[in-house]
């Protein structure tokens, strides 16, 4: 009888499902009640009527607590604790505790994420894929400046305790696949206390990596994958000399193992496009811009600003919630216009040039496009409104009609156009850049630009050219 009572009184911890439910409810409350600012531990303690150390145990899933404390925590956010929300510690939990006490993490030159703007829904989905579904390969995709690298680091820091080893590497300087493998293996083998030499051949290195990924739970994040993808041709293909990355990704996706590799890229690699699916261990997430409230938080980091709700909404929508663009426009508004939103909007409406850093990011992406892809971009920019595939086919005359579907698909995979229902469109920031680029091209050709459009809005083009 005493043994039964002791078993019933054992402490419990949140399951991943329960933790996600509580975090989601917390994020909603922070958005509705706290202007999207995170509740402090003190505020959570007062809300849950729990001691601060108990709150830390619950939210961190670091130590067991009594079931009554979990019920208080859930009730504080209008939730009912269910049997699937908690569990008793297992051997796996003990192993996680050992990893927390002996971390093996190499974040290299990963960006600082001490200031982070929500993304709670994305984080919940990614944690589900990585921790619950045990997916092997996850790609974070999106236009330059949208926050892929920041989200990858934030996610990695949240889940790293569930892994034996975590390592982050940037491909910005386009290392060869053998150089990358040697670098990663050096850290993995040292961290896992495996005193074995690194093979000389690519096949040997790949085999040794898969051995590490299979025998231990490793997290690897590869940032800026688009750097080693080819330009001007079919989307998602590797640059000459970098084809080994395709074999690396395919092997990671197809060979069973317990680890996870996360990629960030403006463009979806071909292997991921072919292998991803609901029933596979390969997933991709297309990042959108920040919401209105999150966009305002970026400005709050720069100082005080003056503007109506309508002006704020218009400004953030104009830049598609792109975090990098909003950081730059916040700095410019503060420095040039003393924080007055109305004046920066007036400047934008008069056709002010896009900020250099965002322009450079878009230029690098635009230079990767084929002639057919550039034509579709120009047509959508001048048309301005969401457009169906049929309207595109009737308006564009220089590209072969048979190529249009593939061209549009390619632009979607490059994160340069978006789709809503049956309509295709450009984010305002991309539309602004494409229009500006077309105007410059026309001017350089001394107003003798070829006839790219059959039914494009010529009046709008004339207004833009006149402004130029």
C-alpha cells in the first residue's frame, strides 16, 4: 500500500504536447494583454499563484513538479490540464538532464537573438516537427531579411537540450562540401569523445557523419544555403563543384537516423522539393513577414515614434513585415524625421529609393533569375494587383507559354512571388525593387526598352518613368 501511495505521489513533468499548449496560451495572453511583451517569471508566478522556482521548473521542463502546480499553471491561462499534458520522468528524461548538465554546443558566429519578435506559431510547428515527429531535415525558406537565420538560432537554443550535440555553420563563404564535413566532423567527434581519424574521401566523410547522426542525437544548422545554389537556370540546383551538397542532403533525408539538420535559404534546394511531404521526414516552412504588433516592437527598440494606427499599419504593410527592412526604416525615421511616421510615409509615396541593404539582398536574388523569370517579375510589378496564371499567360509575350507554369513555380521556390488562392503577387518591397530596376533598365536603353508586355498597365509605367 505504501509503495502504491509513493508511486502516485511521484512528481510529473509536462509532455511536449502539454508544454506547447501552455506556451501557445501564454503567447496569446502576452499578445492580448501585454502588448506582445513576454511575461516575466514574477508576473507568471503571480498569475499562477506559484513560487518562482516552481514556475521555472514548469516552463523549462527541467525538474519534476506536483500535478497540482501544473493545474494552477494551466488554469491561469484558461486551460484544463489533461492526462496527455503531463507524464512521469522516464529514462529519456534522465538522459536529457545529463545533456543539460554537460552541454556540447558550437554556435560559432550565429546571430544574437536576445531580442526576438514572437514567431510563436512558427516555433510551435517547428518544435512539433523536430521533437515530436523526429523529422530528419527541415528547411526554413523566405526572402532576404525575413528572419530565417534568427528563427533558426532561436529554435536551436530552445531545443538544444534535447540533443547530444548542437552545431551551427554558415555557408556564406561557400565552403566546399568536403571542407564543411571535415569541420563539422571535427567538432562532433570531439564532443562525442570518439577518437577516430576523419576520412580523406568525400564518401568516407559522409559515411562517418551518418554514423554520428545515427548513434547520437545531433542538431546541425546550415545557414545561407542559397550561396551555393546555381543562378540563371533551373531553381534549386547546385553551383558547379558543389553537387556533393545534393548527395549530402539526399542522404540525410533518406537514411534513418535520430538527428535533425535544419537549413535556411531564400531558395528551396531541389532535393527538398522532391522529398518533402506530410508522410516523410522532410519538411519546409515558408516564412512570412511579422504581424503589425511585432513590427511595432522593432520600432520600439529604436526610440519613440509619432503616428496614427492607420499610419503604422500602412508603413508595416508596405515593407511586408520584413524585419530587416523595418529596422532600417525605423532608424531612418528616427534620424531624419524625428520619429514622425507621416513624413516617412510621404517620402515613400513620392517614390523614395529602397534602402541599400534590402536592395542589395534583392539584387543578389534578382541576378539569379532567368530572362523568363525576370519578365514575370516585371509584369507583376507593373500590374500591381494579384494576377491569375491565365492573365499572366495572356499578358506576357516574349516567354514561351509552355514555360510559364515552370517559371512561376520556380519564382515561388525562390521566395520572390507569393500565392493566395489562384492569384500570384509580389510583396510591396519586392514590387518596389522590381519597378525601380525596370525603370533604370529603360533609362539605360535610352527609352528604347523592348516590348515586354502586351496588356501591361502602360499608364502606370508612364507615370513611373516620368518620375524617374
